[in-house]
């Protein structure tokens, strides 16, 4: 169940129930295949961004739930792939198993695109998958280095912000809003993903606050330039900033 009272709570519950059904592999459950630790934010952020953008742009869009699930499959597949270890003591099949499970989740994402007739989004989603992998490669190549905050943010942008930004943009495109507004919403999603990633990385509170201020500024710009219903966007912003617990609250935009 969704942990907070989003205005789009019912849709988010539907997405998460569908995901649980799809990853319940036979004869084994997902948890038996890989030990994937998923906290509340992991389960919520990506699909919530899709549904918040959709809820702000249009009253009803059944495809938004499908897109939210597709984005979450990509997030989970990438997270599973990161479980692969080079431990020489592990047998080969155990070392490679997370790759097989991750590939299966990527297959689920493609199947959902076909089922929901959303194949027009295959190209941007394939691009973001490549960007996320590039981030993982950059992190691995830097494993023995003492990276600065700015260098870490570049990796986080590839690994995390690229997906949340794409999630927001595709949801806006699905809702049929203008390209300039799509780009604004993409930037909003990007900043939320960057703040989330910076928090996971343990970066300074001041860094996370600065990122959240940029996201808030984007909401103010959207409020001034469009007639969107901003409540869902404010909700997801306030939820994420509250979960990150960095002491920066959104202003009451559009109230």
C-alpha cells in the first residue's frame, strides 16, 4: 500500500499491485531469486512522479498507470543488475544470476510497452537505460578514487536523475501538453531524482537543499506560465523532501 495520502493514491496502489503480480515468478517468488532491498522511496518515487505529472496535466489517463509500471520495471532491473558481484568464491551461476533476473525485468518492461501500445516510447526509454548503465560504469571506474561532491553528482545524474526526468517528460508527453512544458516537467523530475540520489549518497544537507530549491523554483515557473493543477506535483515534492528530511519545505505554490 502507498504510505502517504497522495491525491493519486488509488492509481499508485494499482501500479504497485500490478508490479507485485508481474514479478511473482513460478515456481519461485521474486524474493527467492534475488535479495533486493527496496525501501519506501524505492517503491514510490518513480511511479509517483509519473502519476503526479499525469494528474496535473489531465483529469484521467489510463496509460499513465502503465507508464508508471514500465518506469519502475526499469528502475528495479537496474537495481538488480547492481547486485552482481565479482567475488571469486562465488560459483559462476550465483555471480551471474542477478544479471538473468535483471534481464527478465527488462523483458517485462518491453512486454508492457507492447501490451499497452506504448512502443513509441521505446527509443527514449532505451536511451535512458543506456544513460543509467553509463552511470554505473562511471561509478565502477571511480571505485578507488576519492570523488568530490560535484563528481558524485555527475554520476548520480546519470544513474538516478536521468530516469526520474524521463519519467516526468514522457508522462507529460502522454498527457499531450506543449513541448516547452514537457521540458519544464522533465527538469522538475530530474531535480527530484538528483536530490534523492544525493541523499542516498550521503552528500551534505546543504547540497540536497539547493537541489530541492531548484525543483521548487521550477514549480513556481510552471505555476506562473500554465494552468496546470499543481496539487499532485506539490504532493510528490513535499513527500520526497519530507522523506529526505533535510529541513527544506515547499512553499504553497498556487494556493
